[in-house]
C-alpha cells in the first residue's frame, strides 16, 4: 500500500532542530497529545557520542530528543520488550530496530498492534570511541568540542563549537574515512537493508529536492497511515505528494548503497579465503578469548530467552573444548533469526569479531531456508513452522 509524500513539521522550533524538517518528532508529539499512543520511546542525546533510551509520555521530552545521533548505535528492541509490553507506543526505528521488534513479535514477546514504528532510512552508525578518534585524527578537532554530526551526500559532517560559541563545520567523504578503518561500524557497512520496509512509515532525506528541509515519507501499513493522518489532522505536519524524480532518486540511492554494502561484506570476509583447517583455527583463536560475561546475550535484539536462561551454565572451566559450549549454542540458537546488527560485537569486552562469525553461519542457513529475519510480519520463522508441523502430526 506504499504512498509517497514530502512532509515537515509546522512548528518552526521542531523543524529547525529536526534533521530533515522535524517530521518524525512532530508525528510522535501529536500522537502523544491526542492520546493516539500512551508513550514514545526515544533516545535522549547526552552528547554526539552518547544517547540514553527514554520511555516518556511528555511531549516536551520528545521535542528535546529531535535531531540525528549516528554516534550512539543503540538497538531499541530490548527496550520495547522490557518496558512497553502493555502500552501503545510510538518510536523511531532504524531497519535493524524494526527487524528485531518483528522477530520478537513472532516469538510472542511483544504485540505489534500496540507498536507504531516510524522507520528511519539508515546509511549506518558509528562506534562512539572510534568516532572520537576520527574527530581528533582526521578532522583535527577536540572530540569534546563536537556538538553536531550528520551523514549526508556520502559525507560525514562534524560541527564543533569554538571559543565564543561560534560553530565550525567540517566534512570528509565516508569512503575516504572507511578506507583508513574509520567511519561506520562494520555491521553497518555490510548491511543491505537501508530502508526500513518492515516499519509502518519509512522516513529520510533520500529523494528530497536539494536545499529543502523536508522528510521523504513512504507509508507502508494501515498503522502508518493512521499515525500520519493524526499528525496532519491535529495540525502538526504538512505534506505534499512526492515528485516522481524524488521517488526514482530514492531508489537509486538505495541501490547504490546496497551495492557498496555487498562489496564491503566480500572485502571484510577474509575467512572465506582460508582453507578448512585455517577457518577452524580462526574460530578457535577468536572464541578462546570469551570470558562468558553474557553481554552479547544481554543486548541481542532477537534473543527471546528468559532472563534466567541456563545457556551460560553450559560452560565448564574444566572442559577441554577448543570452543566453549556457550558459544556453540549461541551460534546455532540464532542462525535463523540473526539480523547482523552488530550489537554483540559492540559490547564484547575482548573484541571477538562476533558479527562476522555469526553471519558466516546464519546467512548460510537463512539462504537455505529462504528466510530473511524481520522483513515480513506474516512469515513465521522456519524452525517455528517445523515445530508446528511436528505438533500437529503428534496429535
């Protein structure tokens, strides 16, 4: 049911603070003020390197959270599961947020009827520590002086606040940074899901005429149409039909970014060039450093295990396994559901390349089963289907 619009906030303050005309913020504010939703799940910006998820019913808090934040690569799925199970909530979702929420809904952890996902087109996020290094080494800026950032037109823009309050903007091409090991996180560089087509709305600046502070909006579901109508009827946003050239430009940008992501994935997977014994040695060498802290399990947006799950107890320090049972169980447990968001690798205290390792196993299984996690709300997970068939036969 896709419909395409250019949209923007009517409130000048919201429009000025928002990254692309303030549409997302204005839509959430109008939904709260009209009791269309009970709460909004947004990310409060503490700095360009830190954001804190906040579940709020206060429209003023939502307004304060307007703007981009690429240096805080948070996946909101777990917060939806933990804090908003019984509320009607609206939230901005990157493609990996939307995919995680949908996978949790398929596992009966959340009720999608109560969740309004305002999707954000995503070219990628940056690891905060690497971003600070990048600001110092390539932009020649004091990392603590950076007050704004943005990714657009194939460049990363950083804005610093100089003495006297004057702002200074610098940019460098993303490709130039990434050839030197900086820029976006590895999981983002190799991700081909750039437009959140599994959300209710998909929003971004791709397809917006140059120089116009507006949001390109694709309506994907009836829920998306309803929350957009609420924002229009309450006088919070204005819209116009998206021009045909804008629609084509958006498709062209998406295709170009997907092609680049495929190229990055091939370049980063050096394991595929190794012999069979070499691959085994790679896995053993990487995973032997695991300290069984459970951080990867804690942040994983598609793991639906109970908090007191015993999977961590599978490891015995007296065993002689080259790779612990915990890692083996985790790899196989997520093979049908991993969305390759990179959250596990972000939090690993011993820097195990978990995204690459999990991808090498899960993508093979997902191709074999013809299943892409988190993309189709109506499609049941393949192993869940198998369980249902087995249960029916047993009866």
